[in-house]
């Protein structure tokens, strides 16, 4: 892994699409791409942290021109190797600050940041900068969509700061929360067939829906919709995540 690849270097990229989690189920991907295609409303889409094209490729198959911003060349190499991947433009860089070229094709009608990736920006300044960067890419009337978990502080037992989220014979994983700074670190311990263990850690910053709304307002965007999932489920106090849509005012 190179420093430029961040936490998604060669090893992570190699295994990324083998994940069997809900995000990788075909019906979830189709639902996501359908909703995003509708929001693109005939215009272009910008994916922040495009990765291996899990969502970008089905969106492009719906006729939406997609451009990505991505830190990891290893992830982009996986995107390029897939059918249609060679036709998707990618700007290599940090999505909080990197500008995609809009001189030839104009601004985007949709920008999106899914699968908790806003939390990969590990401090508040970077998250605020990300909203500003997106707003500068959007056409008036354009939308910014974020899919992210609701901070799971209700799962932290009293007096503790750790939430386990995977346990089994091939490894385990848990998150350590700092509820003062909103910093958190996921720890993954994988156990190979020969019994050898390897460990890696990924830092992130958890962020509340209302805090995201404020970041959007700082960037001149306003909340248009908030759902509990890609099927436009109602967002309630029991929602584990949200899909939020902010709009750049027209005119
Ligand atoms: C969880 S993956 C999501 C990939 C893809 N969006 C998807 O839904 O499958 C997060 C991706 O964001 C990229 N990423 C994380 N932080 C980034 C940053 N600051 N700038 C650009 N890319 C970043 C990672 O390299 C990785 O490819």
C-alpha cells in the first residue's frame, strides 16, 4: 500500500468486491442506482470516493455520465478492469479539495458520497471543506446525496467505549469511540487458515445528521429529503443510517 492510496491500498482493493455485506447485494445496488439516476435528472453525476465502481457502473449503465474522485489508484485499477470501467473519468486526489474538470461538459446535476465514506474524512474541517467542494461542482438545482450511518452511541454499554461488530472463527472487528472528539477507530483482526493473525486499524470521524445539515448550509445547500434507506423508508429515531439529499438553490 502506498501513502497515496490511504486506507484502501492493494490488499483492501483486492478483497473489496468479495464483501458479502448488504451493500453488495444486487437488489440494494439496483435500488441505489435507480434513486441516484432519478436525482441526476438527465445530467452528469460526480461520485466522491468512487472506489471499484460498485455504484458508478450500474449508474452509468442507466445512461448517466459519471465522473469520480478517488484517492486510491489500487481501487481505480479494479474499476478500470470491469466492463464499462474504462469509460468512467476519474480525478485522483482527496475529494475534500480535488476539483474535477467542468470546463468541457459543465457542472454536475448530482454529487454523491455513499457507504459511510464521509466519515473517512477524519476531522470536521475536512468534512466542511467537502461540502464546499461539492457545492462548487453542482449546477443550480443540483443535489448532493450522502448515505451514512447514524452514530451508534446507543449501542455503547455504560462505562465503556467499544462496540464489537464482527466476531467469528476467521476474525473479529470492533470500534473504539471517543465521544468527546467524535473520533473513532475500527480495529480489524483477521485470522488466516494457518492460524496467523493480522491486524489493521481505520480511523474515522462520526457525524450527526444535524451537523451535516449545518455543513450543507455553510456551503449554500439546503436539505431536500432525508430517508432511512435507499427505498425512501421514513427516517426515524430507530434508523441505523440515513440517505440525505441537499440541494443547491436554483438561480
Ligand atoms: C467504503 S469505500 C466506498 C467505495 C464506493 N463509493 C462504494 O460505494 O463501493 C471508500 C472509498 O473512498 C475512498 N476515499 C476515502 N477517503 C477519500 C478521500 N479523502 N479522497 C478520495 N477518496 C477517498 C477510498 O479510497 C475508497 O475507495
